[in-house]
C-alpha cells in the first residue's frame, strides 16, 4: 500500500479546503490530520511558517484549539467525583 500525502502537500490541501464545499472539507481535514500525525508535524512546524493568511485560517479551523490536550484511550478525562 502506498501512502498518499507528504508534509509538502499539506499547503496544497489547505488551499483545497478553502475552495471546497463543507462535505469535501471534512475529507480534506481528515487527510491533513492524518499527514500531520504520520509526519509528526505540530501546528508551529517550519513547513507552516510560509502559509498565507487564508491557509493559516484553514489550518486553525481543521485543528483543535491550541492547548487542548487529547486523552489517551483508556485514560479518564476527569477523575470521577467521590460520593459524599
């Protein structure tokens, strides 16, 4: 199986995201997040420094807000309250 999408293609996908209708945008967003995860790219990676303002807004819309930690599978997001 050949993987499609590299760190260099994320900017192209972000331009595509801006131009497409909502149903296609979700598929583009999934592809961008998959590439970022596979390539271990963070939102402040060097490859994103040359993005236009429109592409940066697209990236910000695709990614969860900065500082939002995702919990690992099986880990509790919050401790359960103790009964009084």
